C-alpha cells in the first residue's frame, strides 16, 4: 500500500457570508473511499491541537464528517524543516499503518524569510544521444498559508501578507512554488488558496478568525469548518490508493 501525499496550502480569496451554519455536518455520500482511513496531519499552529485559536480543528471536522482517523503531529511555530521530525515521529508511533499524509505548513517560513530555493538542480550528463541536462530533485518544500495581522505581544508581532518578507518575497511566490512542486512530482495539491473562500485581509472575513483586532492568522471554529468543507469536497475527488 502506498501512502498518498497531499500538500495543502492556503492563500484565500473570499466572498463574505454568514458563519452561522458552517459547522453543521454536511451531506456526505453513504459510501466514500476515505471512510475509516488513517490520515496523518503535519503542520504548524493551525494544525496543532494545543493551539487556542479554535476548539475544533479542520482535521476534527474531517473526522466527524468523513470518519477519518487522525494522527496529528503539527506543532505551533514550526517551519518546513520540521517535517522530517514529524514524519519520523509518525513512523515511530504507527509505522506504515497510515493511508495518507496531509502537509499543511509554510506561514512561518514566509514570516521568517526562509528562501524559497529551487525544486531541482541541473547538471550535464553523458547519455547515448550525447550530453544533455538532467534535473536532480531536492527534498525541501515550502507551503504558505494565507495570513493577515497577528499580534501576540511586543515580541511576537507578524505583518500581513501584503508586505514582503526579509527575502523581499510576497507570499504569492511561496504559493506558486508549491504548485510547481506538485506538477514536477505529480503530487496532489489541494489549493485552499483559491477554493476555501477565506481572506483575512477583508474585514467581512474576520468572523472566521480568532480575533479581528490582533489575530487574523489563526482560524476559529467557523474558519476551520470552512477549510474542512473545502478539503472534504476535494478529498472525495482523489483516490486514497495509488
């Protein structure tokens, strides 16, 4: 059984709407391929069950709606370089008894100005028809999430995504790099950027985040439900086995 790797990222564009009924269980097919599957979630504070931004995370809604068994390893503040550690912990605790891995991380890379880099290097190699350039893959991915203001205290203030980071990059560049990686490796990319309808820079969308005044980075329960609804619809279009 091969694990299906799904790379998630958020840059959201939204139409404002009521947040009153999103957390209600949606209509789900009586049979679907994800029911009872064991899914690992890697990420940062938006995935971390200990983060106080919401009582229920997107993976909790997916557990209720689709019957997915969650193995959660996200840790607040972590960047893409923490993914190998999370993967190692999953391997130690569950071995190969996992059906899919969802990676949802990247906002801290953007905030810290981690360089995007490239997904491959090229070097000339001798082949039968002569010398040709060959792509050599690298194993580092960066996935941004959509963000607005976050102000925890004077030592932890983070700007909106419409400012460049210290590398001179907008978050858009991180979004495009993830899409490129998905194309190169044939890895499914669920584009919450374009599909979730969340856009925290817009005041009407503050209802989906922890605080309109100082935290439009972490979704609240309604925000996580909206993410989960998008993910559910996308997951049902993807095979659980490859």
